[in-house]
C-alpha cells in the first residue's frame, strides 16, 4: 500500500500488517486457470476448493491500524483432474461498498473510538474471520459477531447478507458449525445485554429451525462452540469484560482465574431449560478441535489456554504495534474434557504440551469420533506467523507428526481434502497457502495426510502474493 501510511512519521509507519509482505494488502482480484506446478504433481483423486478468508484493507486506514480492521478477502484454489486454478475476491460487505462509494475509509479501526464511526454501524464488520460452506454457498463470518455474508463458492461473488429468510434475530459469532451428516448449521450469538447469548440451528435448506436464549451471568466473549450428533456445547469462560468498565462504555478484558470454565450442553433442537452446565478448570478456548458422544459422555477436544492473557507488561503502552502482535500469540495446548450426562461429572486433562492452534479436522467427521487433527505451529518470531503444521493422532496418545515450511516460509490455517471415495479418516490431503519471504512468492502446498512428515507432494505457484489470513475451509467438488 502506498500513501501517507508508508510515509516516515505516519502513525502506521512501522505497522507490519500494512508493510510486511507476509501480511500487507494486495490490490488485484484475479481469476487464473492452470497454476504453475513448481514441484511434484497434483493428484487427480481429489476434487474441490480450499478457500481462506482474511483481512485486506481496501483503503488506507483511518488512524491506528489493527490487523483485524481489514476488509474480508477470500482466496480460493480449485483442484480438479490434477489441475489447480486460483481466484481471489473481496467480500462485498456493507462497509466495503460504502467505503468504495466514498473512495476512502469511513470507519476507524479497533484502536480508535467507535463514537467517531457511522452511527448506524459503530463496529467495522468486514466479515474477514471465518468461511464455512452451508446450503450450497460459502458463508463468511466476523469475529466480533456479524450478519453472515453469502458468497458463490465458484465465482466468489458476494450474493448478500444471509438472514435465513429474514428469521435471524441479530448476528452470528465468528464460528458457526456445519454437520455434514444432516446439512444443518449450528451457531450462537453473544451480546452485552441479558440473556447475553442465543443459540440456533439452520436446516440444510436455510430455514431457522431452532433459536433459543441462553441465560449467562453477564456479558461474555465466547469464540467457538462444539457439537455432537445430538448435542451442542456452548461456553461461558472466565475471560470477559470488566463489568464496571463496560458500564462506562469502555472495554477492558480480564481473566477471572477464580471462576470455573462452564460448558453448556443442550440437545441440538433443545430449549433453554434443557441446557445443563458443567464446570471445569478455568481457561479460555479460541478453537475446538472436535466433539462426539461416547456412551453417557460427551467428549470435547480443544486448544486450551490456561493463561489466556499473555504478559505484555514489558512492552511499553505506546508501542501498540508490538502489543497487538504479542496478544495474538495464542498459547494453547491440546486438551480433552469428558462431560458425563448421567452423573454430571467432568473429567479433563492435557493431551500434549506443545503449543498449537487453528485446528482442523476432516469435516465429514465433525461432531463424530475422530482421531486426526491438523494444527498450525507458531514461529518464534515476534510477529504472529506459522512455521509449520502438526498432524495429531489422539488414538496414539496425541502423538504428532510435524512438517515445517522452512526458513522464511510461513503458512496459514490448512484444510483437509478427502480423496474421492476415501476409505479412512485421514485418506486425503492437507492444503495450505505458504508465503516465501525470501522468494517473495506464495505457494499452495499439498501434503498427503497419511505421509504427513514427508512434506508436500506438490507445490503450486500462486499467481500473486496471498497475504497471511484467518480461517479456511474445504468444499467438496460435487457440492460446487
Ligand atoms: Fe477463530
């Protein structure tokens, strides 16, 4: 990005999210057939699309730029018959369209006072966080809760806001889930007034079939949820707003280490009074790995943060750029919880002592017993970047195999792509975008999930730089 932000002395002069090529925005929307294979070959026994969401500011920011302020942009590769094509497009959110018409940024970002933002939309919802596939379309989601945007999975054209035939009461959190066995989408929303949370289910054809209030003791900040064949799991975790500050219109987040982590288990189409709370050791969870039923127990595996607020006291308050990066390093560990529906007892414990995050599974196993998950590994550098991926196998006591991208190479949240007519859970491929800072080139890596540590079986050159982003998904070719 050129302009005043790159000029010496501007407030964002040293902001890596605008200037380091690993993160900085790109200008072009491309549609390229037959990408160049740099190494190996692309197998012809899988078919579909790996699509990843992430922030990519359209215009120069107004004030201090937070990485989360960018406009949502989707990058997608389509794999069919051993060939790869690439497309990227902005998500045409209301913010994006209004700013495009104005020719400039109208909203200040997370570091700036929302009182100066357009009064009808104080938060700059750009839908950059997650992308899922439901009812034949992609849905993009915003981390602070937002109205989902419906996007054509082939063209990446934004169709519009998805309100489920006008029935959506308000918003949807960053992470909604799709049960591939029923086609249903499960979601929650949270807000700062009682009841503080709602839980809902949307049918495979887009009807809102369940929407119930979830009474919490106060405003909470849940990020993810889980589901099994019959239940959904909602979270009341002890990382939330300082209530006094919130009353005065300020946001101050604290970890209340004397409070338990509470998990609310509700039948998928249940009512509020059917929800049962289970208490576990205090923690925060950004991302669940998977959940399933085992006899009388509901099992959940997730990336647990025992100390969710990193100590950044050594970084001066004025150094807001370094503080932003430091706070984004999620020190989370693979962990399990077992909630006994008969006795009400919870058993829990660590599965591994390695820091890993952004877990993904074979999506057809989501909500059902699974053994394998694929997590990113943080690089030791100060900016947030991923140096590799680990494949976990919990059937062997959460043993992991690792693949590191190599010096100056950084990855993204991967997705698992099953082989056509796959026979087993890990019968398929793991895909991720990697940016090579030395070569100034982005690649798509394809790894054979069953020979994971051997590294990619194919490296495909992307027609342009793909800046690091947020969440990703896989869409099966026969669904496109
Ligand atoms: Fe997330």
